[in-house]
């Protein structure tokens, strides 16, 4: 494996992690908004 390939793999994994976190944060925010509307 060349260095470029390694970098691409790492970046791809980071990107997937980042999108996963974004979904997680959005879900948390939506949950909070629902709770506030109920309250």
C-alpha cells in the first residue's frame, strides 16, 4: 500500500465518522425540540 492509498483510506474513514457524528447531533437536536414542544 502506498502512502497516498493510506491517506485516502484514513480520510474516507474520518469522513464516514464525521457524517455519523452529524447525524447523531441532528438527532439529539430534534429530540430536544420535540421535548420542548411537549413541555
